[in-house]
């Protein structure tokens, strides 16, 4: 008997990678860009209170959540759509605006989800060359536009590099991109940069009918497990996205938590300040060990050991996992020498740096022996 044939072949690219931590005394996960500072005030309490209503269906329109977001950012809630994390909304944008044979364009080394969105719908993922230090090259993006281009994704700050795209560059891109092409500004890490930059991105969606901005509560607001995100665009685009998103896509517990969390900009500001301080500490420690670091503006560091042999990064990931420290390697981005390390509490970072110093020392010892 013939078996069902998938319309898409098996794909190995994945945002979350399995890793073996068997035998580790404790686990410090520096691989998923979670916030070590915990959830926003009142969010956990809101979940506990909402749990008593778990036998009731959630509000499919996320009315209270959208209203709270609108109040905080000074935007019309009718122009906000909520999602099961911002990733669901990225996927919805792909399904609404692109089809098989179309092209989805983004800068090289961008968030892996962009290529996954294209793959799911049979579109072609197209990468534009980067500028120096993993910077986004607006001219290269515009030059890569073809008659088949339907969506342009730009993440700022970007994952995995952490590099921020200046507001002026986003403004020029939105102005010069053909108006029938959707420009998606993925701002999952917006809370880690100056709030004025997040406001500038939302303002682009006010000025241009083809611009949509996506945000999440998973990072700075500390609600990674709740899965709550949102997007802002003009009314026609929001209506289209509402047509394809899942009914009840944001569960009631997540809605309750996000509704409370977004009302604490002071907490987000503290997260931004403390993350920047610990990111600088981590970068200084890595540079002292011989690493180079990309100019990250997010809650992680993107680093490469200068002169490391091929495969060293992957070996370090495996060895550190056995000691309880999870970090991310980046071969899926064709950057196998680079590591992504989430910012965390100072004690955990110092323990990680000590482990990394031993790894670097062992590598240098092996290199000297081989020489």
C-alpha cells in the first residue's frame, strides 16, 4: 500500500535545536535568549487568577490585550492583531501575501524563521548580501527585489547577530520599496534598544499601507512560555491577518499575562538597562579570551574565536552542555564558527566564562602540540 506523500520534503532547519545535557549537575540555558530577570510584575499573578477560568474559552479577539497594547503605545487597538508569539504572525503574513513560486526576501544571516516561512508555502527564500559587521545593506535589499518578490523581512535587532537596523535605514527602505511588496519589521527584541526606535518602526506602519511591525512578550517581558505576540499595521492588512490566524490563537492565560505585562514600561526599561550592563560584561570577557563579537543590541552576544579550527564551535557546544551550560551554534546560518550566547545573571556568566577560558586554553594547547 502506498504511504501518504508530503507536499514538502523533510526539512532539518529548526529554530530550537536538541542538545544532550545528560549528567550535568544543573542546567543554565544560554541558548534560547530567555530573560533571566523573570516575568513583568503581576504577570504570574494574572496567570494564576485566570487559571480558575480555564474551563471557559478565551476571548478570540484578544480585546483586553489589544486595548492594553494600544494604550501603552498610543495606537488604535483595531489595528493590532495578536498571535501565539510573533512567529505565528510571521507565518500568517507569509500565507496571506505569498504563494508557491513567489519570492520572500531578507538580509543574509537573518532569523531562521524567515526561510522557514518561505519553505512552508513553497516560496523561494532569497538572501541579500550584508554590509560590514553583519549590518543590513538597504541598497543590496532593494537591488535584490524582482517581479516575483512579495515580502521583505527585516529583523531589528536581528537574531542571531544582535545587530540593530538604524531607523533611518528602515525609513528609506519603506519609502523606496515598491508599494505592492509587504515590508515586515520583526521587532522581537525592540525592548532592548531605545524606545524611540520602536516608536519609529510603528510610525512607518502608520505612513505606509504595506508595512507591518511584529512584537513579542517572550523576551524582555519574560513571558516566553506564555506565547504571546502582536503585530501593528493598517486596517486592511490587519483584517487579512485576522482571516488566517487561528481562532483562539492566544490562550486565556497568555492574554491575561500580556495584558498586565505591557503596562509596565518601567520594568522593560530596567530589563534593557541591566541586560546592556551584563552584555557588556560578557563581551569584555569573551574579547579577553580572543573572541570577536558582533555589535549586538539584543539580550545575547554573537561571538567567534579568532583562529579556531574547523568544528571547534560545535565541539564546545557539546562539551559545555555536559557541564550544564547550553549555548547555540550557527551552522544553519552558514556561520559554523560563530556562537550565540544569551545574557544572564553575573554569576552564571562568570562561571560560563571560566568554562570557556578552559576550552580556549585546551584549544591553544592542542594547536601548539600540533605545530
